């Protein structure tokens, strides 16, 4: 594993870590799971694993930090609940260092899914009779997984309330429908294969949303081509069709998923990939505008930072000889919960007493202005990435990934248009 792992008791870790849905996954079809607050994991794909272990130094600031590999098993806990549990790989105990695992003890939990709402229940807090009856009902329904989530395809833009009595995060956990869909599909696949195989390798990656109180996440599918060199003719035709019928073919980028906090209503807005595929270029621009709008006003203070980072990424990729990032995505992340700022002559001790309401324009003698917020720009998903340094690849490309760079330039131009039009 990665040298990033440091002092940690291997005995504690070897008990296993309960993997939960990563609730900020807004796109993709591969299951992303929460390992702990700062780390996520996803099924290991050899090509993606190779990318993370060999990526150029200058690209590391634009990708999640790679933190190693774990073994994942599909199990039932003592109460019969289906779980995914992560264990260290055989022989890797000496390298499991520096991983904060204090909040990852396996717990006995029951996840209840419904079409409109998802709730996390602790078994010990509810009647045993209800638990057994509900588990029986869930097992009966398990084979209808795809049907239960068919509503996702029909409801491509969803709103969920995340505030309750002023606590932004109180209703936040397990509300993203896309992450629940991917998690359930992963459980189903592993359950079906359990008789033949129950040991899977997952890679550990940095949780890019961990620094944000209410992460706003935009997942953009980049490039004018999505199929890998090893794609079957059927897969190739399918991916070409998706590109031609979306903004991918025209501007080299399309919306693959979105999660935006609406400050005015205390809701999260979700947009899925099905909606993103239908957008025209103008619709794509409007979706970007919506991503930077919190329901009250446009977060203009974010524009310069995101434009700067996208421009820097474009410069880095223009120098990458032979790389092709087919079907890779680009994440743009910022905090929907803004930091407050008071007048210069305010007493610092008063900061703790300020409420969100006091930051309104009518807030007395205090003068507020938007603070410079952190925006993160990262490339993810490298299952179809290729490079001449991958010796086994039959197709070798020369020069930069022009399709990806083309998409980046158009993305930069459109964000600049939104910035300039909003300042008029």
C-alpha cells in the first residue's frame, strides 16, 4: 500500500471496516463507498489502478490522492443485514500506517430504502419485531432492485430538504439518490456472485468533499470520445451515439451529475446523467449557471478561482504526451454553506454569536461581503485511460488528448461568459 499510511494498530483495522454509501456521489455507475471521513473506496479496475500508481507528478494536484488497496467482502452481520466489509490485503499489514480509522468500527445498522426518502436506523433503537418484519419485506423486494430505482430515470432533477431547525447537516446523510442506487447495485452484484467469489479488491482514494460542510458537486464527462480502445463494437457504437446526441460531440463536455445547495429553501438539488445527456449547448450553460447559483444569488466569488484552476489543468494536459482520458470525469466542488464575514471594527468575540439570519442585507450596522471560497477541480475515473507507457496496450496515441483539452477550453469560455453576463 501507499506510504501515506502511518501509525495505526493493524489489529484494530483487521476487524474490518463497514463500508457505507458515499452520499456525495452524483454521477458514474461504479459504486463509490465511504471508508471513513477522509477516505472513499471503489472497485479496483486494473487500468485505473495503474494510472494512480504511475501518474505524472504535475497531475497529482488535479486527481484524488491514492491511498492504497483493500480487500472487500460481502457479508451478513449477526442480525442478518447485508454489508460490505473492508479488510487489509494479505501481507499488507506492515504497510497499513497513518490511516485514521477511529470512526470506522463495524456497526449493526439497517438501511431502509424507499422511492422518495432514505433513512438510517439503529437496530437497538427500534422494536425487534419491526426489524424482523421489515427485513422479511426487504428480502422479498430485493429481486426488484432495478424497478425500485426506475423512478430515478423519470425524475432527473430532484429536490431534498437538508435543513431541520437550523442544522444544515442533520438531514444530509443518505439523501443523494444516485449514491444509494449505485450502492444497492453493487450489493446486488456481489450477492449474486457470492457463491463463486467473495473477495474483491477496492482502491482507497481521498474524499474530496471532506473539507466542505455542504458540498456542491458538479460531475462533467470530458472529451469528444468516451469509448476505450478495447471497447467492443457494441460498446463503441453506444458511446458514440451518446456523444452525438449530447453536448459531448459539440463542445467536448456534458453534465454527468450535479448536487447544489439552495440556501433560500434549505434544499439540495440533484441533476442526474439522464438529464445531462438531453441538454443543448444553451441548456448546458444554464445548468452551469444553476450550479453556481444558491437559490438566492450567483456565487460570483467562485468564478476566478475555478477559471484559474481549469486553465492550469488545461496547460498541464497539453504537455501530457500520449495520454487519452476516455470516459474520464471532471469534478468541480465548493461549499454551499458560506463562511460569514463581519465589519473590520467588530469584536472578534461576537463572531460566535452571529446567526445566519444576521448576514442579510438588513443586518444593522454590520457590513458583509462575499468571502473568497475554496473551489476544487479534480479529474476522476480512469478505467479507460491509456498511455504509451502502459506496455500492454495495442493502440498507442501520440500528442495531447485534444478532445479533453477541447472540452476544457469550452468549459472555461462558458464560465467566463456567465461571469461577464452576470456583472453587466
